[in-house]
C-alpha cells in the first residue's frame, strides 16, 4: 500500500541530545514537509522540500535540521538547540510543491518527549 | 497569514448539524479541510480552489466565498465518528504567486449520543 511511514512513533530525548525522526514515502511525491503540533494547537511548518537536495525553512525552523538525499526520504533532526522540543511531529507529502492547490497527505506522526 | 477558525469548540448531539468557518484577511487561492483524531494523522476531507464554490457529498460539504475570503464546512446529521478536530488550511494568492499552505488552530467537534 502507498503511504507515508514515520518512525519511531514514540521517542524520549534527554536534555542536550540530538534525535532524528524518520519519514519515508512511496507515493512518488516530489514535495515533503515536517510540521509540529503542540497540544490544542494547529500545525506549524518546520521545513519543506520541493525537490531532492533542496529544502526551505518554514515558520519555526530554529533548532531543527533536515536532509533530502532521496526522493522517498526526508528525515528531521531535532537538535539540542531546540529548547522546547516536546510535541507531536507530522511528516507530509504532496505531488507538487505548495502554492499549487495540491493535497497534502500526512504520516501517522511521532511523539517526542524530553525527559 | 494564519486563517481564523470559528467556533473553537462545539458539542452536538448525534444527528444535529454543524458549521465550521475559516476566514482570511488575504485573497485566497485554495482552502483545504482536514479532520484529526487525537494522536493520529490529519485526514484529508476536501480542497476548494479559487473559482470553485462548493464541494463534498451529502453529509459533509464545504463552500468557498472568494469575495469574503472565507470557507465554511457543513456537517449534516452528525455521526459519532465525526468527532475530532477540524483544521482548515489556506494558500494565499499574491501578485508573485501563491504562498505556502498555512493552517488554522482548529475547531474541536464533540458528538454525544
């Protein structure tokens, strides 16, 4: 089945550690995204990529980094510079980039908690 | 530019109707509607593009009023499964092209038996 796979579902991070969230899609979509969701809040864009080897910062990129070496993969690293990383992280993809009326499809999400 | 959703929360009895609004202060190119259950991925409901006014099927539909820069989601004869948080996302139309999708803060819908 086609879809977006995120892993792990639950992750605990100690203060000062970097952690990486995985996102893989087999939909052959060009564009991929990372969103952060805090309790009772909407979805805020962290980073997005419209093509391999290229990505742009979203609204809240500080303390995060990404790579797009393959079309199917868009991992997100939460660095120690992110002071409040506890949140629900959603990876998404669309056929083409944003601003073109394309539907964005989401993965199942990853819960990150700082301990 | 984040769209504004209203109401923030609503509680309905099964079988009642609901309307959720999404408005923008800027000209819109598209409006996207999603439903999310707690701890799960948002599920795509429908997208309305500039020039299109209404979409959906009998029970869940939406309208797009370009002049007012707003969209409304209509839930008819609500079912328990309709419970969740509804998000609208908007792409703003500018002279330089369309801006990226921005989501509202959501409307929490609770359906009780």
